[in-house]
């Protein structure tokens, strides 16, 4: 598996907007791997992002919009934010596996680090070796990385999450957001989130 995961190439993400609502209860059903949530579990609004670590649109969202979104909605207890794996290529799958292997407390820091350093490993001549170097910042050496990428349970779980997104929720590009079940496709700017979230929050007691 290590060999196949080491050869990933970037695929383009989506940018068009869609307006479709799916059942929130279906969205929140437990999957093969625990959801990774940021924010208060009882926040009135749930935002789920299906993302790929090698997606330029996802990277741009997390480097530019996410800090302001987090400060305005997540840190204030208004939104709980869930990132789900939708890897567009083997390299993105490897990155998500490594984030899972890093442990619950390091999962988002590793994801954020991989977005922030995407140019360093994403487009390298030897992307797998570059990814190994980046993961040293998270305290994972080459042997640990290779052991992680041989973990069939994590690999299969990530694939199942992505397959269910495609089959049940018609996700076909990244990033795709579900805002209390409302589907929005593309790296939404903060003002677009404002227009969607403010009526939802105003309706909550």
C-alpha cells in the first residue's frame, strides 16, 4: 500500500454552488471511523466539510477563510465543524491516514500543517519522501509513517467515508459543505457563509 500511496497527483476541486438539502440525521450517522469535530458538540448549527488534502480549493479555504470562520462561528459556540475525508488521489489518502495515526489531539493540527505546507510536498518530485519530511514536524519518523500507511483499517475506513459521500450524498468534488444538511459546493467565502448561517442562528432559541 505504501508504494501506491506514494504516487498521488493533484486533482482539481469543485467551485460551482449547489443548493440541495439532505437529511441531517443521515449525514450524522456514525461511519467506519469517528468524526473529527471542532467546536461545541451542542452547537446549534453543524457544518460538515468533505475535503481533500491535495485540493487547491480546500487548501485556499483553510488558509484564508477558515481562521475568520472559526473565530466568528466555531470559537463562539455557534457552529460545530466536522471535516470528513474525501481524498481525490492516493497522496491525499496518505495524508489523511497520517493525521488519523497522529492521534485525536493531533488530528487537526496535522491536517492544518499539511494544508499550510501543501506546496512543499504536494508538488515535489518525490511527494512521498516530501510528505515523510513534513510529518517529522508532528513527531512521526519514516518507520512510523510506513507503519501507519500499512494500516488497512484506517485505509478502508477513509475509503468508506468517501464512498458513502458519493453514493448517499452525491459528493463529487471538494470542498463540499453541508450546513445543517444544506449542500454547498466550492470554497465559500466568509460572506457567503454569513448569508446562510445568520438566518439559521436567528431561528434558534
